[in-house]
C-alpha cells in the first residue's frame, strides 16, 4: 500500500456534481443522475477516467451535470462517438446517455451496430415515451393512441420494443428499470458498468410535463406493480426451473413480449468477446509481425516495395 | 515520339539512331479491353518499370461502374523527360475486342500503331493513317498455356509484346511479373510466365517495319516510387501521424479505407468500418476527442451525410482530416468518373458559419505531402481540414522521388498532461487546446466539449456578445493560417495575355498547355493553388499583370457563367477579367482542349 499522502482522496458525490440540472422539477432523470453518482462513488473509478457522452434531448444534457470529462454531441450519434472513444482509449470508462428519440429513432441504426460489435461501454437510456425538449411530439416508444402535437388524434404507429431491439441487436447486457425504484436502478447500473462489453439499461423515466403518469403502472406508490425478474440461482430446486436464465435469448424475448408494464431486471447477459478485445488481438499480431518497427521504418520498407 | 515523319506535335521529337532503331523520348500506350482482362495489372507493371528505369510515367484508366465486365482502358505515358499528362492521343493502341477498336481507334494519333487481336477484331478501318498489326492474341495465349486456361493470360501476352516492341529491360519486367504473381500458387506464376514468354517471342518485328527503343531516362539514377494517388494519400496520412479513422465504403474513396484498415494496426492504430457515413464521422470525432490525429473520408454523397457532424467539429474545434475523393455528381452521378464539383460543398456545405481549411493535391506525389500537411494543420488549428482529391488522382499511377521520411514523419503523441487552474480550451487570444479525457484537472472542474455556443472555458452560453466573439475567433484563426501561405509560384511568363488558374488534378495538363502556348509565341502563365480555403493573400498582384485570368475547372459554369473556384475568386477580388473554362464530361482535360479554350479567349495568332 502507498502512504496516505499518495493515496488519491476518495471520489465523492460532491466531486461528481456539476451544474444544477436544467430538468423540470419532478423529472425522472434526477433520480437517474443521483443513482449514477452513488454507483460511481461505490466503484471508485478514477475521476479523470470518467467520460460521459450524449446526443441531443432532455436526458442528453446529462454530461453537463456530471463533473467529469464529457461530450455533448449531435442528435442520435452519441454511440458512434462513444465507440471512437472506447476503442482508442482502453483506460477510460465510457458512458453514453440519451433518450428514446435520440437512441431508438434518429440513432436507432447506431444502437444495432454498437450492440452487434459489442463495444465496451455502458449506455443508459432514459425512456419517457415522448419528445420533451421539443415540447411533446410522438416518440418511437409512444404507445398507440398517445396524443401529441404531431398526432393530435392519437399515435397510430406501433411503438418499438426496446428490449427486443437490444437483444436482437446483440447487446451483451440488457436490463430494464424504473426511475422511481432507486435501489434497483443502482443495482443494475453497477452490474452494467462491471459488465465487459456493450451494456444497456433502459430506465422508464417520467416526463412530468408532457406525459405525466406514463409509468405509474410500474410504480407501487401509484398503485402499480414493480414486478422483478427472478434470475436462476442454478440450485437444482424445483422453483429454479421457473426462474429466468439471463443467457437464454429466447427467454429474453418472451420477457420482452409481456404486456406493459412488464418485468424489470436483467433480461439478457452473455459473455462475448468485445470489439475492443478483437481489434486489439489484430493490432498486437500486426505489431509483432512488424517487429514493433517505427513509423519511419514501416514507411521506408513500404516505399521500397513500390520501386 | 513519332516513329514516322507525320508528327504534328513539335515538342515530342524522335531521332533515328544509327542502328536504324527509332528512339522514342516518350510513348503513350493505350490498352483497351474489358475490365476483367487484367489490363490494369500490366499497366501498373509498366508504370513500375518506368519508375525503376528513372523514366517519368503517368497513367490514366477508366473503369466501368458495373460489378464485373464492361469496357475498360489503361493508358500509360512513358517518357524520358517530364511527363505532365497521361497523353492526349496514344502512339500505340492495343485493342482486345471489336468494341475496344471501334471506341479507341480515334485516340490513336496519325501514324500511330494499332495492335489488335485478330481473334476478336474482325473489321479494321483501312483508310486511316495508322499501321494496323493483327496478332491472334487470344489463340496464341491459349496455345502457350496448353489450351486449358480459356482467355486468361492475354494481358501477360500483351506485356510480352510490349517488352519486345519497345526493347524494355526483359529482366526487370520478369522480376516485376514474378513479384506480382509469385505470392499466389505456382501454377499462376508459371502460366503468367508462359503467356509473357509467348508474347515476347512472337515474331512481330517484320509486321512493324520499324524498330523502336525508348530512350533511357535523364532523371536521377535513383529508383522512383510508382503508385497511385489514393495509396500516396494513405502513406501521407500514416506519415502525418494518423493512427485512427473510420469510414463507410464508397467509390472511389474505398481503396483509401481498405488500405488504412490493413496498415494502421501495424502502427498500433485502428481503422473502423462504420455502419454508415454519419457513424463514421462520429467515430472519427470520438478518436479526435480522445487525443488522436484521426481521419474520415468519402466521396461527395457520403460527405453530404457527414456535414452535420463536421459543423460540430468546427463549433467544438476538434481536429479532423476529412478526405473527399471527388467523382461526378450530383447524387450517384458518375461514380467512376472525375469531376471537381465538390469545392463549394467542402467550403460551405453545412449549416451555420463554418470557416474551414480546404486543400487540394496537384498530383500523385502531392497526395502524400498534402496529407501530411492536413494532419499538421488539423492539430495546429484544431479544426476539420478537408482534402479534395478526385477520381483521376485516385487511380492514376505516377513515378516520383521517395519523400525524405525522416524529415516528414510525425510520431503521434497523446497529451494527457495535468491541466492547471487556468485551463481554458478556447482562449480568445490563443490557440485552441483541449484536455483529452484521462487528463487530471487540478481545479477539480472537468470540461464538457459541446456543440452549443460556449465561452472561452467551454461553458454553453447564448449570450449574443459571446456568439459574436466566438464566431469571429473561429473565423480569424483560419484567416491567420491564410496569412502564412506563400504566394503561388508563377509558371511561364511573369506578365502577358493570359494567366491560367487551376487547382487539383489538372496541374499537369494545364502546365503542358502553358508550354505549348508559349512555344507558339503566346505570353501566358499558370498558377496552381493547393490551398483553396483560405487561399493565399496577394493574388490580385499576380492577376494585375495579365489581360485575362482563366480558371480551369472540371465543374459546371453554373447559373452565372462561372465555375466554383472562379466564383470564389470573383467574390474575393471583384475582378471582371476572371473568367471560367469549365467542363463536365467526366474525363480529364486534354492538353489540346485547354490550349483551344485559352486561344478562344485570347485569339489565335
């Protein structure tokens, strides 16, 4: 152990707190931010190694409220930006934040590809079923019949199912939680952060202005039920046969097909090589083949081959 | 290079040697066939041979945009002096099919020689002033290979013929063939050599009536590098310190990303094929934000998709090298033809006020140097730097001297130094300096890089005064770079009737046009700009010395009669004598086209 003087002082919630959030009072995102702080405090990630990245939207203001290296990028492209950071900087802890419009609509294609590539980062989606920053338009998760400024008589398009999309896409950790259930939210955040690979947590986070009460059905204090997924304990008991195997993709789809509000917890988790690891294998092999040559040597031999 | 006395171009001379062998100073050889015949391969081998023989070389090829098959040509211009263009007309035509003959016989100069495959070309025009030499290329190749290889190997047979006809150094050619095919299985190399030997031994001497020999080059004895523009660009990026990049495939950009994908891991870096153009530029900016010199690229349509993120790069002041290998547009347009119609897109093609650095290489060697410069500028000015190359440069092969690598190679350095209390990424009075993630901030306050307008510390601000000042700051830093640029070198007369202004891949033909015009007694000159935005200061002093300023571009004259660069020059200098020479036929400028268009303005003597 190093001496006390050399030991960095522990990272606290106070250190991580930046600007006061511009979210509306009562917004579900406040609880997401508070839970994120608490998990970072618990995991003691070095302060300078924390990197938060977001696109555009209410929840995408997240990086301004975390005192850490951060990026407020453009609408829908947080994941490819975060992919660039993750792949080139293995020393960092990369977090992406966003909402349903940013992640499932304009950035929907990037989600599939970050998932299939299994890029090592954690993505937290604050899903409120509505466009809040632009003041109430239909979102890709708005249920049929939801009345918005772009669908005054009610939404007619079938909403996407984020859990199915994530499992299908190939995300190696897929969980769902509720912004009013802070203890559960912290548990899944921690598991997501510790998971090596592309981990996604979908948080039902209420927009109290444009879609109040959207998630009451999942909130016991509002008369709903917060129904948790029971994961297999592999104890050979009779009850265990009924429990969820997180590595079973079909079981994850079945959970995702449940009637709203459905279940909460880890839908899917698998150990698959990350793109980061696979690329590094290629880089190491290439460096070895060159005998760790310098750039001048590599270019000199390349030019020689073209004479 | 005229073997007979019918040459109409006095600058290309030949001298019958004592032995009765006709010495050529330069020769333009066009191979016309189908894309699967491997004519690019032999064209490339000839170009390489020229580089090894210290000759000048330039190539030109057309490739069909179909997946497989379709007419294709490869033209090689070999010379012992300075070769500036791929040649207006060919001296020798190798026609593999009837359609090749029909389409390209007009490109053969008067008195030229057409070698055609009698197995495929049934009808030749007897009334032309060309020497027709019929050779059963296909059946002779099949015979040489034992009749089992169908029509494969015709290209090597033709290479054998060329080696024989021009008395090229057979040993060197065989060495290049072995290198090209030696990596594959033994049968491939054996068949290649059988076809080559058959072509080399074919009794062609009597048919030609005259013997030819290319003069040795007068250049340095050092072997030159021969490669195409896209490869030179890749090497320039590597030399400039690029270690990370991302892109999406599109012709003719793809060969850059394919090479970077293979090369970068050798340097400890990585190139990612992204799911789309938007993801590609976002990933590249992720690399840049992480503290690396990064690259993305595409062709016109792909660049359109990247534009939102590129405006972010201007606002957040992130360094990025952005390459556009231009092709014919708009939309899918002419994917395998050359055009220079993305200049306005590079300079203005985005939302908001986005002053950008835009560069254009003039030839293949310059693709290397301009890539190095782009890396340096991106780092120094912390902004996106565009490089406008084009389809012609992408695929054209030229010979050039190897760059002094120890002088140009820049090893990247990831700066994660601790930043003090006074950290200010966007100072009003200095260069932009980001703290890459991983840097400790001693004040305990960490930066957020944003696309919102922000103050010197990077804090978002909608304050009108701040937006005004920061817009000025982003503009002034680009102007400051412009002030460092030297005035372009004038080639030709210091004053006179016409100044030709060019940019990009037209450098060679324009220069050769100036030479021809001056030989015919016209006082003309040209300048070629590599820095298009900002352009160097002081051009007005050069313009003032000429009666006409003619801007040669491969784009349309637009609604008001001026090409894209001419429009910018007129906007900057308000000089009515700046006029345009434009065209959009998807082909390179021929020297005689430029001469004729200039003469149309200044009059013929």
